[in-house]
């Protein structure tokens, strides 16, 4: 199975600060057709996960543009440009290039 | 508006079969490219994908649960189902169903249903 390693595991930020979360894959997530099935989710406390980014860098519907995704191959990054209070929660990356579909272990964002 | 809601037994004993139902609205599982997936999350832990079923009845399972999983759908009633046989305490978790599309991401999630396996 593809292992997604997220760093850091915990992140503490002040309002307005920009932060980045890394997701490294044990295998390249580029498939033979040139697609990279890497996604980012946010799970707020007590809520279900919600999609932030799909296919590495595409913003989900209704997601604020302070969120952005980048990367290729095995290294991917989620950036929040100007953290807001509502951004607290656990961030997960997920891959669907290789079966079975797998999630990263999560990065908990705390607001100082 | 897409909504999904999971339902399940709440509590069951080891070795029993867990039956979960996902009732959804706002989309059809007969539409090309649409699917429903099941994901679970033990309390305080991360997410584990279990299975997907697609509009054409293709099914995919997480091999880590070997042959314990069965996913199915009732298109006319907008429901998807997941059965897990021979449950153990390790199956205690919140179980989510979610809409998955042809780009392979879970776009809409249910609120989750807590399942406890205990003797």
C-alpha cells in the first residue's frame, strides 16, 4: 500500500500567519495517463472531513482561495496563506492513484 | 443539494455482522461517474478507506479487511450498504459514507455513525 507521510503532525499558528503542510508518498502518484490523484481534506472538530483540494492543486467548490496545493511525483504541499480561526482542525492528504486508496496520518492545526 | 446519512446498529458483539446503510439525496447512483464510498475513523485516530461502489456496479475493497467486506446499492431507493462480517473490537469506529466521483475524490460526506463492538 502507498504510505503518505504528513509533516508536521501538529502545527500551531497565529491568525494571519501562513503555514504549509507536507505530504510525502512512498511511491510516485503520477499515473500512466499523466494524472496525479492527490487530494487534501480538513476535518474540523466534531465534523466530517471536507474536501479542500483535488488533483494536487484544484480548489474544491466553496473553498477559500487562501488554500492552495502544489507538488508532483511524491512530494506535495498544502499552503494556507493567512490562517483564520475557522481553519483549525486536522488536515489529511489522500491518494487514489494506487489501490487501495490511502490517507495520510493527519496534521493538526492549532490556533495560538 | 447533496446529502448523505449513515445508519447502523450502534452496538454489536464480537463475531457478529455489521450492517450499515447510507441513504442519500441530490444525486443518483445510476449517473455515469458517480459512486459511494465508505470510510471509517476510530475515535481520535485517522481515516481508513473501506470500499467504493460505482454507478455501473463496479466494487472495490480495501484488501486489509480481506474478505470481510461486502458493498452493495439500491439505486431506486438511493441507498448504499456495507456489511462487515466477524467484527472485532478493532472495528469500533465512526463510519462515514461519501459521494465519490470520476475524479476519485469524496466530495460530500455524511455525518458519520458510531459503531461500538463490545461483549
